[in-house]
């Protein structure tokens, strides 16, 4: 990626032209957001944490460190690695914004996904 990183944004924040390509990275569709309002270029639910991991984490700050470790292990799966590489190549060519629904802007799966992309791709 040579230093390029995707932007992060809550899906509830308005879409802007500076967002570039917009991808939802949550497994579940966010409540109260229409497909039109979301203005997505894609929904990368296969890169989202498993239902089991998501439910275990429950956005509990005390579980953040362990959530990051477990989610990174999930991202190492062959099918996810291919999708990550594809996303990294897109980030090299264009501005990309990863969208998430969590209220916590510092502790959510999009943060881990961006770190993983910056580190390894």
C-alpha cells in the first residue's frame, strides 16, 4: 500500500465526495440506513468479524485487545486474504472509505481492518 490507508467513517455520517469509494465492512446492515442513503460501492461483509466474534466482543472496551487478536486471526484465512489483497490494490488506485455502524470510533472492526491493510498489504 506504500503508506496509503483507507479512510474510516460511521455509516450514519453523511456521504461526501471526498469519501471516494465507500465500502460497508460490517456483517449486519445498519439499522435506520437505507441503501440509497448509504451510497455504497460495495458491502464487504466477508471481511467483517464472524458472528461469534462480534457477539463475544459486544463493543466491550475491556475485550478490545483480545478482539483485535482474534479478528486478525480471522483475517488470515485464505478467502479473506484474497479479498484483503483486492481491497489493498483498490486503495492504491483510489480513495477508499471503510464504513462501520459502531458508536465507538476508536474500537471497531474497521479500525483493525485499516491497521491490517496498512501493515501487511
